[in-house]
C-alpha cells in the first residue's frame, strides 16, 4: 500500500493511499494504540465524526472496523459550509463529554473538507488535545485539506478565522470513496489539483491538460498517478514551513479572492473548489496586468481551469464590501492584502501587495470575464505554455 510520510513538529505521520484503505481502519487504530502502550480495543475510545450523507455510503464499513473497541461512538453533523461554526464545535464537544471521551480517545474524521476542519479543531481543543485520524472522502480533502494540520471554523466576516495547527496521527485516503461523490463536487476538487500544478509542478500541469477528459470520467489509473503526486507536493511544502510563515503561503494560490467570493455570497453559490478556480483565474489576470507572467502562460492556466467545466455565475461585486472582506482575510497584514501570483506554470510568488486600482480593474470586469469563453477583454487567447 503506497504510504507517504509527512513531517511535523508534533512528529511524523503517514498518509495511506490505496483502494480499500477505509476497510482497514481497525488495524490502523490498533497499531496506534500499540504505539502508546495501550491494549488494543480496550483502553481507548473511538469517536467517528462524520455527516449523515457520508455515513450513508461508508457507515457500515466503518462500523465493522471499530466494533471491537469497547467504547465506540459516531457523531454526525451537517457538513455544509454554513455549519462550519463555533456552535457546531461546542455541540460536538458536549456530545464527546457525554459519551465519556477522555485524553486517550481518538477522533476519526470521515468526510470532506468541512468535516476535517471541524473535527480537527475539536480534536485540537477538546481536553486540550486528543488523537486525530483523517479519512478523507472527497478529492479536495485527499489532495489538500486532510494534510498539513490546518483546522478551523468560519466567522460571518470570513473563512477559517478561528482555528489551530494540529497535525493528525494518520491519514487514510481511499480513492474508492470518490465514486460516491456528486459530479459537481468531484469537479470542484479538480481545481485544487490544478493549483498544485501551477504552484509547483509543470509536468503535472502538462499531464492534466492531456488527461482532463479521463479525470472527468474518474479514471482510476489517472487518479492513482495524480493524487499521490499532489500529496507529495504538499508534504514537501509543509515540511519546510509548517505554520505558514513563508513558503506554505503558495498553497493559498486562488484562495484570497476565492474565500472572499464564498463570504460575499453567503457560502450558498459556490463550492469551495469552484471559488478557488475563480480565484486562480483572477490571480492570473492580476499577474498579467502587473506584468509578472507572460500571455502564453496566463492563457494556459486560465484555459486549464475552464476545461474542468461550468462554474456558477459570478455576481457583480460590491467593491467596498470586497475590499473590507479582503482586508480581513487571515493572510492580510495591517489590512494590506498579500496575493499569491503566478510567474509561470510551476512557479508562483507570495506576499505580493498590489495597488487597489489594479484589483478594482479585475474585480469590475471579472463577472463578465468569467462568462466569456475567450477572455477577450483582457486579450487572452488560447495558447499552450
């Protein structure tokens, strides 16, 4: 079974990626107990945090995997972005307390990015920290959010403004779980895959441009090549900068405007990946207007993003509201927005401040631009980087 090691300040942990990984949850938990000197199935409680829709697909397999534990429980909660709030964290913590969870317990987060973010924050804060295992069931969670230790919840003012860095003890990524995703949600994860290609891997970018039809069909062989490659890219970045003091900021490519779009539309219009796709297009145009990227590379990035499929219509943006949301982004410093901008395919810069008039120019044109097939108002034509 392919295993990728992630280094963290709390110690290394492994990401297992293989079909059928989810059915081996019991063996993984037993090994974790053994490393702590606990008698397997007897001294630690297992608490699965998931959503009703994920549990319908994978609950029976997980139940069989943990039924040997004397204390095993499931806690299901809404996995929509609107439920990613402190109230949800409090309710889960109270459920854990009533169920008898103690410091030797392990939380198993089964689901997509929202489940992982919420469950991770619960694990980081309940009794000042209990063990955490991620079982990501969406593409975006498998290639991105389950790795690197970021946890958090939203405030009305913006995304992930309350959280903690809290690495898991293990990640179990099973590509078979992707088969149950609605197609729109699956496509949403592909934007995060493109992100990795743009920020760090030209070979991956070329592969995606060639294999996008196969990816959209969820071809198993193609996914088996792409997902571990993305995980390894993130592993390298996180090992060098775990707490986002420098290099790790490149992982925010597309997220600055993407998070703002989610916030100003009340988390009801875009899936996270779709908003990131829009954000990557905007960041690429900002780089083009700032003369940081060639037309050829900008066009290649934008058209690969658009090849994933339709994105919900971008509404007209209130510039005052947008400026306020961007200034409140957790990546801003002193109210100044720090952008991640591409220089070429496979290379980006981070911490870039831009004149507001440049941002305004893109923001005003962006809704109409995203509705266009040729991005003609910016002179972008289809070209291969």
